C-alpha cells in the first residue's frame, strides 16, 4: 500500500520527466482518496545540452487514473542541474466498492533535442474501511 510515489520517464542526456504524488486525505463517506501531484523535468548535471532546456520543453501529458490532469504546456529557460517543477494539482480518486484501489500514472514530455520521453507506473492505495 502506498501513500506517496514517483513516476519517471526514460532518461535522455541525463534528463527525465517525473510525477511525484502524495496522499493528502481519505474520505470514508465518499470512498475517495485525495492526492497532490507535481510534475516536471529533472535535467541532471550535463551542461552540454543546456540549449535543449533554454529553447523549448514540452510537458505533453500527465494522466492519473485515466484522467488527463495536464497537457501540452511549453516552457523555456529551464535551469540545468536539478528538479524543475512545471505543473501541480490535486485529484480525488474513487475507490472500488470494497474500498480497495489501484491506479496508474503516466507522463510524457519532449525537449528541443527532438527527444520523446514517456513513463508510467501503477500504485495501490490504502484501502478505505466500509461504513457500517
């Protein structure tokens, strides 16, 4: 069972896109879990590819539990050498009737180098007790 997690894409030139998430609350009455998520680009420490991040970076999509929570944002002048958060938000995830829930997160991005990045993973949330 997980209350937080991270998804990363393939690495190109020491860089990758990521989505981090954390559980913020659960509702027994609504049978849902609320999560906070943050997405961005980790650029690593290479300076030979800085032009890729200065010119254009696209966070093409973030999909959580089948819902597209972000799409087609374009950014420039990204800082090299660490995490660069590009988007964030919250999402209510409904559980199954028995209180269990597994969900997937996928992320895709692009940089000026014409490199395509993608990644996905599946997580299992803590089960929500059923009301008496």
